C-alpha cells in the first residue's frame, strides 16, 4: 500500500511540475516576446531532457536496489 501511495504522490508531483512548466511556457512565449526567450529556453529544455533520459536509462539498467532487504 505504501508503494501505491508513493507512486501516486510522485505522479501528482510530476503532473504539477508539468502543468507549471506549461503555464510558464505560455506565460513567457504568448505574453512576452518570443525572440528573446526562445533559443535559451529550447537549449534548457534539451539539456534537462537529456539529463532525465540519462537518469532513466541508469535506473532502468539497475535491478539491484530491489533485491536489498530495505525494500
């Protein structure tokens, strides 16, 4: 039951961050000038995406943490 609650909490946090990102994207690019923020934002998104993808790949390759008595 604890894993279910933890998973739902994590999903809620990720959803909140995604919604905050979408709100910031709309607020920055629709309201403000698109030329001043577009390239730095796209570069930042690319770096974050690659970092998260690398963390996901590292986590997907590791099954050892499930075998410990802590879990």
